[in-house]
C-alpha cells in the first residue's frame, strides 16, 4: 500500500516513469493542435456562455418559456442582510448566496446567475459575451469538423478511438483497475484503454455535435432553414436547456480528464500532447 | 536537462493560463478586440443566409401554443406628451411616414394600413436574453408597403424610427430605432403588426404599430413606429450602427 501511494504521488508530480522506459509517438500533430484549440475554445465558450445565461438565468422545457415553471432558475431576493441567492430546481429552493443567484462583483453583492469569476466578461455585459461566444463557436465547430475528417480519413477513429470487442468484454476489470488507480503498462499502454475510448467517443461524436446543434437551434434564422431541429430537440427552450446540460457535461469531462491526466502521469501526458512523445514503462515495477 | 525543460514548460503554462484568465475581461474593453470579434457577425450572416435564403419561413405554431401572457420588454409605456395624446385618442391620428430613397413617399394612417392586405401568423418571439414567447400577430406585410413606395435602385436598408425615448430624464432624447436589409424587410413574414392575439396591439407591445421580423431576435422588432426610411447605408443616422442596441454593442445581424 505504501509503495502504491508512493507511485501515485510520483505520477501526479510527474516523476514517472521511474524504472526502464521507452518513448513512443503517442499523438499525431493534428491531434495535438486540435486538442489545444479545443481546450482554449471550451474555456472561452463556457465562460461566455455563462455570461449569456446570466441575461435570463432560467431554463425551460418546450417551445417557449413558461416563466412560472422553470426547470432551473438562479434568482435573488432581498433578505435582512441584503441580497439572497436562490437556486430553484423544479419546485425545490436552495440558498446559494455568494455563488449562484447573488454574488459579489468588485465587493458589491449583485443579483447575477453565475458569479463574475465564472463569466466572460466578468461584469454583466451580454453583447460582449455574445461576441466572444459566437467567435469561439465558429472556431470550435470548424476545428471539430476538421478533426472528424482527419479521424475518419486517416483511420484514427477506427484504429484508436472505437472500442473493440475485447475492450467491451474487459470493461468490468477496466473499471476496477481505474478505481484502484492502476494504469496499463508495457504493450497495453500504447493504446487508449476501454474507458478512455468510450469517454473520447462520447465527447467527440456525441457531446460535440449535440452542443453545436442545440446552439444552432436557438437561432431563429437557423430554425427557418432547418425546422427539423426544433422537432429533434422538442423546441427552442428545450434546446437551450440541453445546450446548458452539454456545457456542464463538458465541464465534467474536463474535470475527470484533468484528474486522470494527473493520476496517470502529469508530465508524461502533458508532454505527449505537446511534443507527441510518450514514455511507457517496459516492465511491471 | 529534462527537469529544466519540464520546469520551464510548466511555469510557462501557468503564466499563460493566469494571463489568459485575468486578461479576458480586460480584453473585452479593448476596441480592437470587439471590432475583430464583430467581424464574425458577417461570417454568421453570410452562412445563415446561405442556408435560409430569402424565403425560408420561420416556424408557425397553433393557437394552443400561444402564451397566456406575452412578456413585454424594452419600453413599456412611452412617456412623451405627444405619444400620450395619441394613446388617449386610440391612435386615430397616428401616421407612419415612409420616405428616403423612394419614388413615392407615403404617409399612412392606421386606417390605410389596416385597409391593405394583411397576414396573420402565430410565431415565436426570441429575446436576446434567451427566453421565448409565442403569440399571434396580424399586420401588413412590409414588402407591400415598400412596393407602394417604390424604393430606388440605390436602396439597401429599411430604417424604423420610433416614438419611445430610451434616454433618462434630463439628458438629450435618444429615440429607439432599428434597421433591416432588403432581404429581411421583404421577407413574407415581416409585418407592420397592429394586432396581438386578436386584439389591438397593447401599448407595452408597441401600439399602434410595431415591426415583426420573425427570423430575427426581439430587439430588431421596433415598436411605436412613426417613420420608415429607405437608405443606402447605416452610417448616416442614429449612432451609425443601424439601431439603438447596435449602438450599445449588440450585433446588427440578429439571426442568432
């Protein structure tokens, strides 16, 4: 156990591999460039998206807004000690003062959905939030489409991303290994493991297109060009809600991704996504 | 050697991330940044026009979809004496002037507007803030009014000048205004609307006549319209960006 803990700490700090290892070419230049463009896009899109959300911090289901029955709302009301932030999910209310509904902007408590540190720009500024959001939405979508083309044209999707039958059969053991923070070594470390593949496929071919399409569904002009979008997502306000859920799914993916990067070797992973070179331990240590 | 490089890269990454985060809000203040980002608007407009063309109609809904209370936004009750006087007389003497680059300037009474062929449509109103409301609008297709006024060959935009003053008391008046290009202005669903849900247009929704441009966001749909001007460019009136909210930094193209 002691040795196990030591090896985890070594991986997080980046001092791996400790023993004999060899370097392989892990990520192609296309994957690396595409990855970092995505990282920047997601940061800008998430923060500017929260800015846009703050202009009307409530979500609905259906074609239009039933103002009395939001699925989620972040509002403020006056309390004895000033503004109280109220998060309402369905009919349940939670006091979220300081973070959601009401939070401090330059030391002054303000009624705002998400706090200033999470939005771009910080202060309430819808017009600017929209400019940032649409600029990076274009970059994100173009980058995504180019990556798709690359992934299929160069066999990256079939070779590296799609889970194999073996992957699926060993999924149980894979999950246990992940929970014990045991990661593949030797030959097995050359490929993505089954959980990695599933996560990447879900994000690249599921979440990515879903967030773009629900975003487009919110555009009245796109609805006139492709009315089917409204049918697929059950209306504009539903699309807005799904878009919001997608955004937080990306955030969830990001958090898990960062934790896994660190637990499986911060420096080794980071280097492989910058220079392409990845070190593999060639024996069980 | 590897350690040095590692430390250098880690540090550079940390510095870059910190600069990025603290710099973002500052960047928003820079004119060149907002100008560069605004260029994207043209790309969006071209791409959307490519898909939607001139004629694609905004989805229309059924009576069952109509919102019990249609939310009003922006000016809810223009304060000027002139407007109040019109309201007191049920807008009987209200006129919509149509001028600018036209061969035949018009001065339309509400009666004349109502006498023209009308269109009734149940559509979704999308506010830039994010909410939507569905209502039934009746009005005169703008293209019929334009056809009557006969725009000259150099006409490119249609501007709408309104009776609601957006400025606070004590500062020079700033009347709401908006503009559409000819594609959106001659779209079949673009109306000078005078009825909402079968009733005369309520004051909070722009009585007696407002614009409906169903493929655009709410702020394009000027209320309390008094004058329509056909122009060749957007720079020569108002703040020069084609609309009240555009002058505050919102995109002129509001199809998204």
